[in-house]
């Protein structure tokens, strides 16, 4: 297992021992630029001391200056670079208003300006006098989006922040405007190269005597190139004198010649040690022992540090060295030439000690270890998905050779899982079909079964229910592991929702929860909990939803925000059903916060909108219903067209329109529903018929409405989704009353009244429309309706009246806390005001640092503040006076 310090090696500022001489002019210019310029560029070929100069000068910055360092490498794209930059900023406790993980999803969606805006907001509100962001070795990055991102970042960079780029080539940024304003400081090889005086001083310090002639010769040969100077001083005077003439005119050849001289002067054990360690990005004792098998690794690393042999030291609890790129490339080339047969096995060993999934997988790929690379990725996938890192997973998949991507079942399986959170069920189905066939061919039964189970579920959501059922039966006919059995039960939950029996979904969901509690990971909980609220009115389902919410919360790990948000959303449906509207209002605010924190992900957003529109229907807030309905329709139009989800969300929007009596909207959208509705979804077909019946009743075609509704009520309980049965029964009762048959009307309504009175779930009636319930409660029932039943109807309408009135009242602020902060938020704020960091707050309150970040964001939102310092002042002014 890789140490935490090594996992953070990319964001550690390298430390070089104090140089033999002072370079006062360079240091003065660089120090001034780091404080006073918007952008500092160090652009020079390898070996000119860019990293060393920066590292030394950063240590000299005034107190109060903050530094975030990031060393780029060839594996970095924008998402990876940004994830490491976020980690580098972490010690500064930036007050994120958006989950840092959400920034990576915004990048995946191409929303770079929004990403930059969120980052800039956090930088501006960070409590530092001056801040410096260093991007070292940026030449290694090939992703053009990185430079587009940096261009936007420069445009909005706060006055107290400086961006520093060290690169072998000038980055492709439009800098004319900033150069004209003298906001760019540039250091090239002329500036970074050693002057004549510095070379003379260097010679004196290295040899102990002055020799201007030798120093001049050295300067002429190296042109002030730091790497050449360093190596020339390491090798003997004889080696310098006998060097082939051509090497002095080619930096690469010079370095290779001199490095060979230096390497061959080292003890044999240290030579062999260095050659094998050249495959490591960072050198620590455990990793060097692992890759070399040398039990003296600790002493050899200390020897390397003492020799100052092109190494930098990283700030960490254990000794961690990084070889200079030039030296590492030289060593690796020699290793491949002298010991080519060892390289694949050494790369495997290097991969085993690497914590970063991308770097580890790429090491396996460099070794040609295709199976290990795929298995490593598969092992990392559940936790990465639970942490909303599907975009990063796809980027890792894309690093595999194209032909391997095309034929690999495991890579297809990972692609399919990454498509699931985005409701791309057509892509899921295709990927899982490929994966299952490939796993079968390899004899990997469990993997094939799991892929087929996910494929069958995707087919359900694509409207291919009969095919999904047949495939599920094939899966069930063979041995299943726990995950496959869970997914199979989930498929039957959805299938029986549309085909019966009426209590089937409740029983199936109970089994799903039982299986999840036996060891389901956060990703599996997320896949199972999504949208189960559609069946909340079916017998036994609400009880299982309660269990599912509790279990999901227990499974939610550090940073698994999507699962937490889904649990919050699902629980809110229970509150709506139980007409606990004060709690529901608070829950809606929490889910709005969830959505905002996660960067408004499309899947969560549209599910939140459906909850909101049903709440607004129950409150009879017709203007709000119309606005939210239109948002739902707009969001639904962006979903993948393969599946039934766009149709289902459009149906919810039309259902809400009918509930508030907006018949023009119903007529406008009904044709689209009729065209798209799949024949395999009896619930959708019944809903369409109920809409047509409601329109007939509205138009005065009572007989036509009655015929349709009487037929529907015989089966509406069997196919009840989204309160379809309650809608059919209330509309049929109204139609029977209009036809002069109150007794028949009550017979239609009575099962609904009894069900609600027994369960207390009045919300399922309220979401059918307060206007219809009011008409029913005021109707002339005569002796057809029992007094208890009429009293229930009137209680429902009174509940609707009260919640409508309450929804327009402003909540009264407490005297002690006029910002509505929770007790936990006050605890966090108290520790923040005491000057404690997020990590210390997390430790004190037994929370994760991710959760503390979220609390800080909520505190700032509720107080309408921008920084931790302002929040601390707010707290002290109220509670410490």
C-alpha cells in the first residue's frame, strides 16, 4: 500500500539543499515577480534549474503567503490536473461553494467557464494575504483544454494570487494583453543560465581555489547550463579534457556523456539501485526495496541525497526523493539497454506500489500487463463511481490501446457502469451485451452474469420489458453472486411494477434491501435506490423505501455525495406521502443544497424537479407548478432518446398540468406522449387513457369519460405508479357525480379513502389536485357517502388549505440564530471561529473533511458571506460578546 505522503507527491514542493552560491539578482527578480505579477513564466530547456530556482525562492516568501504546487506529468489531462490542483489547495481550506468533485464533472461536460468561475470564487474567498499557484513541468501536458482553462483562470485571477508556470516550451496562452500591462514576468534560459561571475563562484566553491581560465572554459562549453555545470564539476578534470569535441555543442549528448562518467564513478551497488529505481516517479524506502529487492535502500537513498545527484526532496513524513527528468530518462534508457529482460517485471513491481489509479494502470500498460491493468481498473471502479469519478474512469479506459478497448469485456463493463448515472441506458445495454459475451468467451461466469443483469435492467428502462424479462430468467437459471442476485431482484421489482401482482414491488424491494445489507457497496446502493419512489403508493413499498434510505445512509462513505443526495430525495417522497410538509420544506432545501453542491447534475436535478412539482400541486401553487413543469420538460428533452425516461418525465409534467386544471398544456403535450408511449408499459398506456378521459370530462363528454374510467379503475391498483390509482378513482368519482350517481361515485372513491385512512399517507391524494378534492368534499352526496368518509375528504382539503397558507408564510427566525443554522453547523462555525482548519474540525466532531467542507459551504450560503474569516467574525459578534 502506498503511503499518504507518496500519494501526494505530485503536490509537494521539492526542496533542494542550499546552493553553493547565491544568485542574488535572479532571486530578487523572481521573488518580486511571485508577489507582484499575475503570471510568472519560467521557460527554458531541461536542466536550467527552473524547479530549483522556484523551490528556493518560495521558501523566502514573506509570512502569510500561501503556495499550491503541482508537478505535471504526461498522464495529466485537464480533469486529472484539476483534481491534483484541488488537493494542493486543500491545506489552505478554500471555502468551496461547490463540491470539488463537481468541478471535474463540469469539465467532463465541457463547462470550462463554470468550472473556472467556481475555482476563482474559492480562491478569492480563501483567507490568505498572497497566494501562489505553481504548475511545474507543464510541457508534459498534451490536453489543449488545460490551456483554455488556464486562459480563463488568468482572466479572473484575484489580485492577491499569482500563477507560475515552469515549462520547457512556452505554453499556448494569449498573453499579449497581460504583457502590455506588465503583469507577466518571464524568465528564459538567458535569465536562468549561470553568468560568468556565478560560474567563477561555483568553481571556487566546488574546488576550493580560483581558476578563471578553467571557469571560462566551463562557461564556454556549457553556456551557463546548470545541468552541464553540475555534472562537469562532478567528473574528473581528465574526463572533461578528453570528452569528444561534439558533445559540448549538444546538450543531450553532453548530458549523456557526463552522466555516464558520473554514474560509472559510483559504487556498483548504487549504480544498479539507481538504474532500477528510475522506473519510479518518486523514491521512498519501501518502494525502492520492493522494486530492487535491496535491503539497504534506506542507506542508498540517504547516500543519493548527500551526493545531490540530480534529486529533489519532497516534504513528507518519510524520506521521498524525485529524480530530475533528464537523469531519470538517462537511467531508464541505460536500464533498457543493459537489462531489457527485467523491465516488464520491474514495471509490475512499480505499479503495485502506486496508489494513483491512473498512474498504476499506465505502469501496467507500459509493462504490457493487460490483465493486471484491467483488473486493477475493475477493482477501483466501484469506489470511484461512488465518489462521482466516472469521468476519470472513462479517461483511464481511453488510455488502453484502441484494439484492446474494442475487444475487452472488462473495459466495456466499466464503460457501461459509467453511463448508468447519466441515464444513458442505451449505451449501458450495448456495453453490457458486449461485456457479457466477452466474459463468457473467457469463462468468467460471475462477471458475465453481472453484466447480463445490468444489461437486463437497462433494457427495462429502454422499454424492452419482455426482452429484459427473458434475459433475467437466463441469469436466474445460473449461479449468481450477491451483486447479480441483488440486480435480478431489482429487475423483478421494476417488471412487476408494470405487470403485477399488485404487491409484487413491495416484496421484491424488501428482498433488494435484504441483499444490499449483506454487503452492497455505495455504487450498488446508488443504482438500486434511484427512482424507486415511483412505486411509493404500492402496498409495502413505502416501508421498504424507509429501510432503503436508512441503509443507503449507512453505506454512504466520505465524499459519496450522489448517494447521500439520492437518499435525501427518496426520503423526501416519504414526507410528501405522509403530508409532513414542514419537514418536507426543510428537506427540499437540503436537496437544493445537494444539487448546488454537486454542480446541478442533470440526473439529480430532474428528479428534484419532479418532487417539487408534486409538492407544488399539493400546495395548489399553480404558478409554481407551471414554472417547474416547464423546467421538467426542458430537462427531459436533454435525456438520451433510447429509453423511456424522457417519456416518463414528460408524463409527470402533463400529470401536474392536469392536476391544476391547465388543460391547454395537457392538450399541447398529449400528442407527444401518444406517439412515444411504448406498448410494453401498461402503466403508461393507462395513464394516457386517464388523460383522455379527463379531457372528455372537462369537455362535457361525461359518457365517454365514464366508459374509459370504469374500465381503468378495474386495473389501476395493479399498475399504480406515481399515484395513477388515486388519480383514476378521484376522476371517476367526479364523473359519476356529474352523471348523477353519487353511490357509484363513492364506490369508486371508497378504496382510496380506506387506504389513506389506514396508512395516513394523504399525500397520494393531494398530488392528484386540490381542486378535484375540494369538489369531491363539497359535492351533494346525500346518503351515498358515510359520514366518516366525508370527514376524511374534508380533512384532506383542510390539510391542503393549511399547507397552501403555510407555504406563503415566512418562517420566523429564532432570536439566537437568525440564519437558520443547524446545531451541527453552529458547532462547525464555533470551531472555525476558533481558527481551526477543516481537518481539525473534522477530528473534533468525528466528521470527514469532505463533510466539513460541505458544512462550511452551507454556513456561507445561509449567512450570505464569502469567506471563512467573515463567518468567524459573524459568529464572534453574536456568541462571544
